[in-house]
C-alpha cells in the first residue's frame, strides 16, 4: 500500500508491528518494510489472510506500547549524540545506529576509548536533559533551508526535502524516525557497553525507559545477592573482594607449592620402577595430571630422580577426557636408538591418535579409553 500508520524499517529503527482487521478476521502484523518502489509492505504469517480481499476495507492497529518503547530509545540516541559531542568533542558524529523496543546501539567516530569518567559524564548530561523534560519537535524543510544548528555531515546523502528533529534548541539533527514529544517520556538512559568496532569508530549500547528501569532492578538484585553472600554492606563489596582475591592468590601459591612437593615424591616413586631393555632404562607410566605442563614437569622430575644416563620416559594421562602422552629421552637413550618422536608415534598409534616431535622430546594424544591398554602393549614390546 502507498500509505500506512505503520513505521517501515529504515535509518536504524525497526519496523512497527500490530494487527490488521480485514475480511472479518484479525491478522497479526509481524514487521513493516519499505521496498525500492516506495510501497509499504506488511509482513504477516503465511496463509493467515483469507483471499481474495481486493477492495475490502482494512483497519490497521499499531502496537503502540512497542512503538512508544522504540521512540524512547530513538530519542535517546539523539540525546546521547549531543552528550558525546559535549564530552568528547565536536568531531564526534553518528556512524550507524540500531533502535528497537529493547535497546539502542549508537556507532560514532572517535579516535580512542572514552574513559569510565567520560562515560559517566555522558550519561549524567543525557539524563539531565531528560529531567528538564525538553520538548521535541519535527518538521520538514528544503535541505538548503534547514536550521544552521542542525547536524548534517559532509559526505552523507540527503534528499531535496529533509526532516528535522529539534530538541528544544539544544540539539537539532536530520532524522526520519519516530520520537517522543518531550524528553521526560524517555524516563532514563543507562549506558551498558562501549567498545571499538573499527579503526576510528566506536559503539555505545544503552537502554531507555522501562528497559533501563528493569536493568537497574536486575543490578540491584545482583548487588543484594552479592552482599548477602559476602556478608557485607553494598559499599563494602570492593574492599571485601580485594581481601578475597588476596586470599585466593595466597591459597593458589600454597597449592602450587604442595603440588610441587607431591610431584617430587611421585617422581621418586615412578623413577624406581624401571624396565631395562637393550641397554636403555625405560619408565612407562600412566599418571594423573591437570594439563600437559604438569605432565612435562613430572617427566623432568622423574628424569632427575632416576639418575640414569640411558633413560627413556613415556608418560600418559587422561586430561579433560583426552589421552595425552609425552616422551623424554636422554642423549644416551637416543644413541641406543630410543627417540622420543618415534616413541610417541608408536604409542599414539596404539591409541588411535597421532603425535611426534624431536628425538629428545615429543608429545601426542589419542583415545583416553585406550590409554592403559596401549601402554600395556608398549611395555610388552620392550620385553
């Protein structure tokens, strides 16, 4: 159709939803688009409208609650644009946006990340204008007759006639979207994220109206939960967390020290279980390790504890459900033909996996369930 009360998606603002009463039936409108020919398209569920209905009267009902939430977020982008330019500088201009009933996204030109203090000031200024409840007006004028204070950026494409959004004189900008009539309708603005999306372009994400209120409520509930679990007041959370982080670091150091001591004892025990084969001393064991670094450190400690010149080590562990294996060979063992890379390829093959490396050190992996059987077969091959 050529005319509709529904806003069609454009300029970053999503299309309206609602319903249409036609042919004695009420049908849900899921979205509104504007095609290249200037025709408004209303998206409905497939086969939901009885046909044919040419010439029938239709009553279109916009979802006004959703539209109002979208308008709050759209007007909020303009207020934030003004605040960004006030705090960061007049070089800031819009580089893209997205507005729906739940949130807003505003992309802008800037050369570095705003500080947390700057973001707080941007939010404070924006909400200050909302508290002033400044009026919002819109009107169409020829592009050459737009107000002098109206933002229009060089390089952007505009038609012969443009639509101006004027926020009581403090901020005017070209925009074709829908807006609140007074800034107080926005309720509040809460910035929830800011990051870089390209060189010289950053993205601000924020909430307005009921969405901002719900976000504040959610944060309040989480703070209440934190204070309850930490047994402290809200203003004491930071100090309490600092103490807990310090305690965590101290405990981690103690655990690391204990692990090292236990690993040393384990290495001594493992180093005593040696298989002699063709002039080479072999240690082939499955052990417990949380990661491959622990497995490697254990192999080094075994090597030191064993005190053998012709030592070849093969260790395996189930690490996060994966059979990880590692081999370490001394110079004497290598001269006798025991090479770590070959050992790993052989053992990994028995586990349905693969691996390899240098003659003195190699790693690999395979099916953890086949680890014990593979190591048993490897031991038998040495006898």
